[in-house]
C-alpha cells in the first residue's frame, strides 16, 4: 500500500457516518429527517507544514439556540498517522476535564450581566474535536449549554447550546449566525 492512501482512508472512516446522515437528510439526533435549510455542514480543510486537518461542522437545527457540532480529523504527515485527541491534549498540556473547567471559569463570571437576577452557568461541556493551528499547536472545539443553574428554582432564560474555540489558552464563542463572511 502507498502511505499516501492512509489519510484518505482515515478521512473516509471518520466522516462516513456523519456525512452520509447529512447528505441523506437523516441527521436529526432525535431520528427525524431534516430539510436542507435545517441541515448544514461546512468542511474546513487546513494544512500546515506538518499536519493535514479537516474540521467538519454540522449544524442541526432544533431551535435558534443551537450552534451545531464538530467532527475533526488530523493527519501527521511526518509520522504518517492520524493524530488522536489524547495526543493533541498532551501536546497542549491540557486534559479534556481541564478544558471543560477552563471554559466555565472564563465565561461563568460574565453570564449574568444581561439578566442580573439570573443564576446562569456553563453546563454540559463536551470536547468535540481539534485541528492543528499554523503554529503547530492544537485548536480545540467544545460545545456547552448556557442556562439557569437550576431551572426548577428559576427559569430566567431559555438555554442555548454554543460552540467554543480554544486557542492559546483562551476561548472564543463561535457565532454561526453572523452575517459577515
């Protein structure tokens, strides 16, 4: 086998299920079919001197308060193999739990500014994927819900699921609804 076929095989395996569900309109996590307008995907390929990266963003519309999900594939051209999430975390000196806590630590202090009496917090953090940045360091993608700490006590806001991007020690909130390219 030629070594250059390995990235193609890994890419096919990693994206086969999520991509086929998007293409055939069955990507609804609740088993429902989604229309083209409710079901979008973006493929974001990047290449550095050492890495080939493909970030697959899948937006599955449930409400306007959902930002979508990420699947990613990173191939190390020098080593001739796929980079695992554990390897990327080690390279960044991070853990999945540490990134989830850092996300809450960064955003929780500012969440109540728009609704002063609400007790809002980051919840249900999930590390979804990564890619390698131009500097050779991982960029991580996490999803999390922003909602009342306890809806049974106070339901001040309708919770929203968001996508956050970690690079260089800080998070930014991805805004898929921006009108700018």
